C-alpha cells in the first residue's frame, strides 16, 4: 500500500507527460467557430506539400500549420474560399488541390477511366456477338426432337 | 498473331510509362511562380536586425534567393558549395523559421557566403514564394522575375548544368 502511494504520483506524472508535450505544439485557433468550420472543410481539399499524401487538415507538418494560419487570417479578412484557393494555387500550383480541377490538362485524368470502361464494354459486346454468330443455328431433326422429348419426361 | 501482339504492345507501353515514373522525384514540383514577378517583401536582416532587406533592393541585378535554416540537414550539405557560387552571383539568404541565435551560430561555424540573410521568422514570405521545404533556391533576374526554382541542395552538378548557364545568360541581358 505504501509502495503504491509512492508510485501513484510518479505514474500520474508519466501519464500526463505526453499530454503536456502535445499542448505545447497545439496551434492557435481563431476562436471563431464559423472560421474553424470553414477551415476544416477547405483544408480537407488541400494537400500538404511537405507530406504529400496528407491533406492540409490532417498534416502535423510545420508548413501545414503555417498554411492553416494563413487561411484563418484570410478568412478573418473576409476572403471567400475561392479567393483563398486562388491565392494558394498561385504560389504552390495545382498540386495543392486534392481534387484536380476539370480543365484540358486533366481531361484524361477525369474522363480516361470512363473512356476505358466504354472501350471495354464495346470489346465485350462485339466479342459476345461474334461468338453468338459463330455458333451455327441448326434445327433439330425429328429423331433428335423425339429423344429430347423422351429425356425431358 | 495480332491478338498476341496487342497485349504485348499495351504491356510495353505501360512498362515505358512506369519506367519514366521511376526516374522522377515526386517531391519536386514545378514552381507556379516561374516567370512571374518575385513577391516583394521587407524583412529584418539576420546580422543587423535594425536594417531591413527588400527584394526590390536587388533590382537591376541577377541574384539568388536561397532558403535555409539551421535545423535543415540538407542545407548543411549544400552550404559548403555556396562560397563558390557567390563568386559569380550575389546570394541572399532567407532564414526560414529559424531561431536567429541558432542561425548566427550556424553561420559563424560554417562560414557566411550570403550577401546578407533576411529573417523570415514565421514563414510568411516563404508562403508567398511557394516554399515547401528547405533548401530551395530561386534565380531572380534584373527585372525581378523568377527564372528558376530548385528544390533541394544545389550541388555542383546542378550548379553547372542549371544555374551557371542561366545566370550567365541573364547577366548578358
């Protein structure tokens, strides 16, 4: 029991230590729930340039935090989502968009899969049709018809 | 015969595309700011905090903007080559999200090849330049237009193939 009394505070310290560390790195939020909500929505569609397979919302990287701060400030200044995206795109290029825009360079990306699907279906249908045509339609003879009748009964 | 050649052809095309993909580094992105005016800024200088530096101060000169930080490992690798490049073209450092004390210690330890370094404490100027990692180096021409962006250390090979010819050409203009 006394041993537990000594260890309990130590254990508590150990448990709290990581929390302490986390609090220190937490970024400053704007305090405005509307802006935070908009930021959350917008940053899910933006890429973190440092860890490229993460969105700006998920990324713990320093640059991502800076960009979130930048977005917050611009939202406070009354910029629309479109203006903010244009701002980021001008600096970091299309790559910052997680959802590529539909424009001539991305046509292949957006419509390529459907073109492939369509081609596949056409090939499939023509194949089926060719096979069907290849099987000669031969009417049964009277003898065959009688045997089939027998088997069915 | 053709029915065997078509899949083989498709396979070869796929292989070629994948092989090209392997040689490319997905971390290097084309700069959106290429051939655009270099964003203006005014920042305190690292060695003389009372003085400021603006990109406009370099009008009429071809210069390099080199984004560095004392916490950046690749910057250390690159740093040894910079004095050689500084003989050809002025290099302005952008000390990116660094502790000024650490930055000064870094320069006194490794030498200071920079004409001067500007302090971008919170990374705002870096955002304007589309910086996403250090080191990054920009070539800016006499008219203040960004002509080249290089992400990663400017090794002697990169210098002699990408930077030197461009700097020489821009200086002639």
